[in-house]
């Protein structure tokens, strides 16, 4: 077996990674977000760096420190801001890893000023509108970089992940059960690609990230 820790599997490759949770404002002090900590994405950024890659990192809300040694780091808190940042950089990179927990919907009627109770006792109506799917938009570009997606599921993990990989046209999809991963330093994932469905044991997120890097490298950057 090749020694994945000493071989620079992604030497000089440019890798764009989105990490963390997006945040969609309701008003200037309130919003909709999710419980993704950003740990898996940051672990992947560090693993790509160890593998010799230049990493371009776009981050939303993080509950973990930013990694060092990035070629480019940029905050993009809402899904639309993240979409815009990704598309500004996408033509420069060899691969895109979409780890961010992107809000599926944003607030259609977000308020410029802090919402006030109007005294009627009736709660305000928050209207939602669908966000663009960043990963799917990138994967379906004519000259798409190699795309890696994640599938966060709480049930039927394998079936939902297979359907997601097919729908988005992503060559490598990392599926996990959110109850086994969110907020934890370990993860237990299944790697789905054109050749295999590989169930990895529960490992530290750094080791899961190394395994994803090795699979990416094998699928995209190594001779058959
Ligand atoms: N994703 C994205 N843009 C979105 C939503 C999701 O780029 N607007 C990406 C995520 O970064 C992840 C993958 O798509 O890599 C799957 O996200 P997930 O939430 O699991 O799936 P969805 O396609 O949003 O479907 P659903 O939430 O209905 O399961
Ligand atoms: Ca989603």
C-alpha cells in the first residue's frame, strides 16, 4: 500500500473547499442557521494542505479555529454570498469539496430593521425562498473541476446518498449519519463513487479527511 502520509497525493493541486454553517438573516439580529461545527471541512482543508495542495477556503459560521497555511481564506456567511465566492474562484481550481452545511432556504422577506412585536399577539410570518445548490451548479459546469460532495442524513443514509450523487452528478460523495458526526471529533462515513461504496470505520475527522484525500487522488489525479 502507498504511504498516504508521506506521499504528496495532491502536490500543487488547487482545491476549493466550503466549510461551516451558512446563516440566513431574518432581521439584523436574528437568523436561521444549523448545528454544523465546521470541523470536518477544516480537517479536510488541513489534509489537502498536508497532501501538498494549495487550498482556497470559503467559510460560513465555524465553531472551530480556521486552519493555517491556506492560499486564500474568505468568509461567506449566507448561501448567496457563498455561491458568489465559489463562482468567483471556480475557474482557477482543480477540485471543489463542498463540505459547508448550506441553508436550503433563505428568508424572502428579511427585515432591514429589528422586528418589533406589534401587540396583536400574532407571530410574524417568515417567508422562505429556495437557495441555489452550489455543489450541483458547479458539478454541472461544462468544464467542472473534480467535485466532492457530502450527504448529511438522519435516516436511509445509503439510499439517500446514492440518489443525491446521481442527481447532482458528483463523482465522489461522502455520506454520513448526522447523529454520528455533528459536533463530534470523529466521523463514520461511506465513500460513494463510480467504482465502489466504501464503508469506513469510525475515526478521528483528521483520519477520515486523509481517506477522502486518498480516494480523490486515486479517482482524479493518478493513472489507472
Ligand atoms: N449543497 C450546496 N448548496 C446547497 C445545498 C447543499 O452546495 N444549497 C451541498 C452541500 O455542501 C453538500 C451537498 O450539497 O455537499 C448535500 O447537501 P445536503 O443538505 O445533504 O443535501 P441537499 O441536496 O440539500 O438535499 P436535502 O437537504 O433535501 O437532503
Ligand atoms: Ca440540504
